[in-house]
């Protein structure tokens, strides 16, 4: 059978087939070019790549902050609330809680400068919260709390009174907005106590207790009120209730221990005093345990333990705990000052002088190493900057001056420095009767050696 060659038996002609193949290839290349461009620009992700991490919400960060606060790690709690604020900067509740925790965290800071910085941060947070929600009673109440604690950082009496006045006005406004707000009632009570209006303070804290018996803040302020009235047993009971609600707040245990120590100092039989001292040490030990679990190296509980052993008359154990505190924070001039006080009370007067110098005037790496009893070959060289004279550091200044005056000799002319220290204290705190009595006694010693007041 004859078949004509020009008519293909199967399919199309080869030429037309090539055109379709070329078009298909060009389409594929164009498609892959678009995908590649999207991948390079970030708009297209590989099929098997991990999905992008979910964006965390402000509430998520706030919950994390609350968990860290409950655990007792206030620094991590602050960091979490700060992230929550970054995500939701218009949320006044986050800012108020941040301010509250920043304020409480100052109980765990040893130096005036660091405490003041943290208090400034707390006040900034509280101010922002009130600006966002001026009619919010709790925001106003927490700002009053911050202002009250800020007042304790003031160097001059006028400044302290100014901050206390602002705190009282803010607390009153919080109560005007909601006179049933337990936090507003409690913080107002604390302000009244700090203004030495104890009867009014008791009235308001009792109202707060009636309205919210499950608040750590309310029980803490109830304890503080009783402590201010020297009712140490009642103060301990209220601090313990606060600690039951917030069992990882280490500053509550420090307060309980301090009140037990105060009860021991008041007297009783030797057995009773020893029991009270042991109770104080038990609560300070709780703080060290919580800090160890959280990986926090805090010198404060060891200084509390050291002060307790000093009061018990055990100078050796007191010194060992004070030195351990210094090893935890060898850069803090306040810890050097506290160590110096421990040495002074243990009658190690010579040993207290270099520690006082580091705290007040600052010291070289060699001098700080002498106080730390460090190994110069392996331990870091640390220069200490002294602390300025404030209401919180005045005790270091006049105690240092009294030690220098008492140990003055021709071969050790300590009165040169002692008289300078006394002059600074006299100029800053002329109305402080305790400080002035110590200053006058030290000045009398130095004048007997021919020194005159500058």
C-alpha cells in the first residue's frame, strides 16, 4: 500500500512540536525567576523551612513577669514587664505593675546610687501610667507608693517632705476615685506612718485588711505599721501572713528576721534571747536558700546573719558571714561599709579602718584586696569609688571618724582625716542628735591632741 510521504501518520509535524516545547521552557524559566526573586526578597519561604516564630503578646510577657515575681526573681520580672510595655506602650496596667515591682526591687539593692536609679525608673513608669489613665485609682495608688519610697532616698529633709507631700496628695486622689480600693487604703496608711501619723495609719490599714485580707501588700504595710510602733511580735505575725501569700519575697523574710532580732535585743532570759536569735537566723537562712535556687548572689542576707551574730557576741562567725557577703558583691562600697560596722561592733577597730575608707573615700585595688583578703594573682583587681554622705551613709562617716579619733597616735595621725569627716557630718546633719553626740566626742579627743575644728 502506498502512503504519501508528506502526510504524517502519527502526531503533528516536528517543527510545530519544537515551538510548543520552546514556549513551555520559557514559561518554566520565567516562573522560576519569579520564585527566586521572591525568595531573595524574603516574600517567599522554602517549602520545608520552619515557620516564623509567633509574635509574643504583651499579656504573654506580663504573665511571664508575674511568674518571675511570684518566684522571687524581681530583676527578671522587671525585664519581662518592660518587654510587655514595648509591645503595648499604651497599657497603663502594665506600667503600674512595672513601677510597683521596680520599687520593691530596691529592697535588694545595696548602694544609694543604684537604689536612686531604680526609684527614678519606677517613678517614670508610674508617671506614664497615670498620664495614660489619670482616673484609674490603682494607677494613682501605685504612684503614691513609689513617691513614698522615693522620699527615703532624699538627701535633704526638705526634699523628703516634698516627696511625702506629693505621695499623700496622690494617695488622696486615688481614694477619691475609689474609696474602697484596698491598695489605695494600704499605701495611704504607709505614707501616714512615714509622716509619723501612726493612729491615722492604723485606721486606714485596718480598713484595707477588711477589704482585702489576701493581699501581700496590705499585710506588709500592716506589719510595717506595727513595726513602727515597736510592736515587733504583731509585726512578725503580719509579715508572716504576707509571706504565706508571696512565699518567695525575700525582703519579707529579712523583715521577719530583723524583728526577731529586735525582740532579742529588748531583753529576756538568756534562753529566750537565744531562741529569738535562732528564729532570726532561720528566716535569714530562708533567703539564702531561695537565692541559691534562683542563682542570685545577694550579699544582703549574709550581712543580716553577720549582724545577728555580732549582737550575739560571736565576732568570728559574724566576720565570716560579712566577708562572704563581700565576696558576692566585691564592687559595692556599701558592703565594705557594712563589713566595717561588723568589725567595729566586734571591736576589731584596726580592721574596720580600711573597710571604712573603701566605703567612704574609695580605695585602690591593693587596698580593696586587703579588705577582701583576696589572692592578688587570681582575684580581680577592683577599684572602689566611695559613697557620698547621705542619710543612709552617715553612720559609716561618723563611726569612721570616731574610730580614727580613738586610734590617733603621733605615729598614726588619724585625727587629720577624722576632723575632716566630722566637719562633713556636722555640716550635713546638724539636727541629728545621735550623730552630733558622736561627732562632739570625737572632736574632743582630737582637740586634746591640739587639733582645731576646720
